[in-house]
């Protein structure tokens, strides 16, 4: 069981909790608002009414210990910032995802120690914008998410000794033979940042790099088998 | 007999498309506040007014060459045409006559000629003597030779400008609201003037003051004094005269100050209404408008994106705090309660709206706006934000065209982060544009040279874009995921969905528009 801490049983927190309701994860839900905690318990989760302002509570729920991921999704921006900062202080390797209100706040959260930030308002606005301005794109994205069973985004780590190890990206055209769309990669030499192939940089693929592909599960499986050769 | 003839002529006009078309175009030219041509016509009339009045002023000391008469004649001709046009479109007489005739028919009576004539004359006479029509007529009047003496009426043409300056009309409307206060001050002023001029005349009109010969002189003195202008050409000479002057100046000052504050107050009370009227008349001229209800965080982000792609939109919110942002960025905005029918009516129904986006964080409000719109125009596209999972279904029942539940999407992306961060980054960047990479669509329209060629052939690969799919236009959308770069040939109305740098996609779009055959 992977230990996950969810701070804030908000609209976002609630949806996250629903998705994590499997045997794979052990989710600790914490909220400062007793009403939200009551709601969480009512809906079948284990909610705790406490504050994360105290480091002792943070340690108690597993931060600095077993907890792997912390979702800071309360509705209070400054509280999210404080919890992010305290958690980072306790655990250098904890993965922290913090909710922000808008893009501009992202930098502040990253500085406080969040690994990634996400904003429901940005996501919602971007979606509305796509429907207005790029109706075809939103249709395709809807299709992709509704066809989740057949087409999915997948990440594939390049093993040592694979035929792709040491190859320059532009030298090969794999789209045709694999029937996959290659979106981008995480180049370990360039750090932890994901880079789209559409940026047009000719990457050299090395072992332990991670490719992100879009395609049917069957094709992805075939490709995974193939890269070992 | 004549009555029958008039009735059948009315029916003839009603059935004539040409008649209606001409009338509509005259209406568009003269009265329709939304028409594109009216502002030009208005400008032209104002120009003519200024020109003819300037000629009049120049004429006072200089002799004008004869051909300047021509300009005057042209101006008068235009003014006459304008007045006749307005006279014509002021009312739909034919409809009145027809409805009168049909009413009589139902009752089994014969239409009376007298009543029909009454309908015709009454309406038109009423128009002729309306203030606007009188101003127009006074502007035409001095053109007749025999009325040459009336040349001074030319300045009435200046009044014509009232018609074209909307803000002036609104200002007068505002003053109307303060009628009581202003009337009171006016009566007070008249009373003070009459009282003091009578006292002045009694004390100084009998030869004591050589400047005051008549009661009119006394009134003139009182007006000049009460208005605090005080030319000093007539000054009091007796003690009584001086005492009354002191009181008059004090009272005059008070009246002036009070009327100033009344007007200022009225203005500051109504300034937001004035602004809103202006915004509404502005958006009334726009086409393909997008209306955003709710200017919270989601509304703000959306508005910023729409502004970037030069879309025309208006935001409606009830919170002044939210709208401060809209003012800062110079968006069109309305401070109004979206739950009221009047707001939706004036913003959505009265304009050429393409899409409505509901972004408030209140599902009840979103639903109420949605239902109000759908009850009237079921084909108007509405995009609604749902704030709780349980309500998504209700939005679908209310026939929302798109329902956005941002929290679920966010949660789905967030959960990806538990695994490897790579996939999270990929999905997040596609869903929320974070850098210069964007997902976009390119339409292969009719006549494009891309038709019949493959992805490889059209040279898209020289840009490093990632092609996701081709969407085919049709009854049901056919969707080709990862089209083959060599064998798939483009057809008319295909849409190419791809990921790429903004500048690359822009270049491809540019390329396509240039290769149109």
C-alpha cells in the first residue's frame, strides 16, 4: 500500500479521493473544517479533523516517513503554501502537488517546495476556451478520454542495451511501424523536465530516458516488448 | 369607395417585399441604432450643420461668392430628405389600417372613411409636432426666400446635433430625475429676482439712480447680481438698494452652489447606468459575441485567453470586486444580477450572441441562466461549469451543450502524479497551455491544394509538429487516430489536430491560406 496524504477535502480533494479508492493506496484525508471531514467520512473515506500547521501532526500522518505523495488542495491558498513549506522541510523526497488559484501563483508554490502545481480554474477556463475556439481539438480530447480503454498515454523507460539507446530521435521514424504517437520525453541528461518532441530539438535517446507515447494499449505493449531487443 | 381603396392599397403595401425592403433600409440609415451605416450618415449631417452655420457666421462681415448658395441648397435638400424619411418611418400606418379593417370585418361592419383618415392624420400630425421633428423643421425653414428674415433660425440646426449626441440625451434624462430639486431652485431664483428688482425699482427707479430707467433695468440688474456675475454697469446708490444687494448676492451664491451639487449628485448617481448603456450599445453592434457569466477565477482566465485571440466578449458579474479586474483590463463588462430576466434579455437576447459561458461557482445560478436562455433560444450554444459532481446530470437535462466539471479533470491529472511525473507533465501541458507548445486544429477547407495529398507530401513534416488525428466533417464525426503519413490523403473539410509550437502552427495555417487555389 502506498501512503498518500490528502490535505483539504474540497471539490478537488473529493474527486482525487474517489479516484484513489483502490487497494493500492492508503489515503489519509485531513481537513480543518469539521463539516468537510464529516462529509468525507459519510462518503466512505477516513477523514481526520486536524490542522497541518503543527509539524507534529505532519509527522504523525507519515510525512518524513512512509508517505510518498502529498496533495495540498485546500481552498485556502496561504494554508496550502504553509503546509507545502512545512512538509518540504520535513522530507526532501516527498512528492508534493499543490493546488493554485491561477498560473501566476505557481512560482511561489514551487519556491515553497511544491514539485508541481495545478489549478482547476485554469483547467476549466482552458476547456471552455477550447470549446469556443478549437472545437475539433476538444472533440478529439473528449474522444481520447472516453476511449480510455483502447487509447492511452503511456510512459516507457528505455532499458540499457535497447536498440534505441544512443539513437538520435530524428534519425528514426517509428510512428509508422509502431502505430504510436510520440509526444515527448524526459531526458535525464537535461534534468527532470518533460520535453515535447514538437519543440524540434534533436534528442539523443539514452538508457533510463522516459518516452511518452499515445496509442492503443496493444500497440504500446508491442512496442515495450520491441525495445528490449 | 375611397375607404376600400385605401384598405386594398394597405394590403398591397403589406404584400410588397420591395416596399418593405426600401423602408427597412431607410430605417437602417436614419434610426436603427445597430446599423453600420447610421454613424456615417449622422456624421455627414453634423458636418452639414457645422458647414452651413460657419457660412452664416462668415457671411456677417464678408460677402460670399454666389456658388456658396449651392452648398446651402444641397444641405437643405438633405435635411428635407431626412425629415421626410423620418416622417415616413415614424409609424406603420398600413398595419394600423389593416388591423382596423380586420376588426371591423369581424364585427361585420363597414370600415368608415372618417376613422381611416383619422388614423392616418393623427399619427402623422403627432410625429410632426414631436420636439425632434420641430427641430428638424426649424432647420429647414430659413431656406425659403420669403422667410429670409428667419435666417437666425439657422442656429436651430445646431440643435440637430442633439439628435446625434447620445451622451447629451442621457444627460438630459439624468436631469429629468432631479426635476423636483431643479424646479424648486428655479422658482426660488425667480422669486428672489422679482422681489429684489421690485424693491430696487421702488427705491431707485424714481430718478435716484440715473442708470435705472425702467423695471426691465431693475430685473437686468437683479439677474446680473444674483448670478454673481456683477458687471457693475448698474450699481445701487441708496442704502436700501445696497442692503438688498447684499442679500441678493448671498442668496444667489446659495442657489448656484445648490444647483451645482444637485447636478453633480445626479451625475454620480447615474454614471454607472450611463456607462452600462454605452457598453450595451457598443456590444449591440458586435457580431458573434461571447457572453461570460461570472467573472471569478475561471472567468478571468477564460477572458484573458479570448482577449489574446481577439474574440469579442462581455462579462457579467454582480460582484464589484471581481469587475474591478475587468475594468483594469478594459473588457466589456456589466454589473448586473444574472438571475434576473432583464439582464439576460439585454445582454444575450438583444445581441448577436454566438456562445454563452456560465462560470459562476453557484450551480443554482448557472442552471437558472441556462434554463432562461434555453427556454427562448434552444439552439444557442451554452457552456456551463458544474461545481459538484451530482449536478452534472442536471445540466445535461437542462440541455447544456457542454458541461465542464473542472475538479474531476484536475483530480484525474493530479492522480497521474503519483506514478511518474512525466505523464502528468504531458497531460497537464496539453490541458492547460503552460509554454509555447499548444494543441490546435487546422481545417482543410474547400479549394485547398492539400486535398488529395498525404501528410508527407504537403511538407508538414518540415515543421516538428506531432499529428494526433484527423477529424472528418460529417453527420457523425469520424475520427482517424494517428493517420498514416504516406497513405492517408486529405479530403475536403478534414480537420487536422496536432501538437506543436505556436509559431509553427501559425506558419502552417499561413501556408494553407496562401495555397488556396
